[in-house]
C-alpha cells in the first residue's frame, strides 16, 4: 500500500493550495493519517493528523490556517492550506501517524 502526495506548487504569500494524499489500497485499513513537511535545512515535522473518525489535530504553525480531512470513499486525505506564508515552503509528505515508510512528497513554494 502506498500513500502518494500531490497538489503542490508555487503560490504567492496569502494564497491557498489543497494537497491530496491518495491511498493505493483502502483508506479504511489505516487509523490515523497525517501530513508532514520538511523545509530546506530543517528536520521533518508534523503538520496535522486526522483520526479514523475524522477528528483532527494541528501543529501550532498550522492552527487556524490549515484543514486536514479524509474522504474514505475516495481513499484520499486532503490538506487545505490558506493564508500561506513563505515559511510554509517545504516538501510535504503524507504518512501514517506515527510515520512508517516515507514516500515521495510534493513541493510547496510560497513567494513573498
């Protein structure tokens, strides 16, 4: 089973992006799923996670700006990112929480 992130791109500060994480198998096989990010020269960090029941938790930088959700029929987890800042520039990854094997991420670049 793979988790594939997509939807990144270049956006101006204050803009929005929606990232998608597609599960190759059934999302119902997973409990908690999460988005992480790694900025240049920094450690990978947790952004947000969503539990099987749809309840979510956010790291402080994401609170009030990002929304994580899961669409079980579509086997997809989303990360809606609003009011983006240059410091949100990073490669974004989806994974289980706690994380297991890392797949490819998607690059998000926010210009000032």
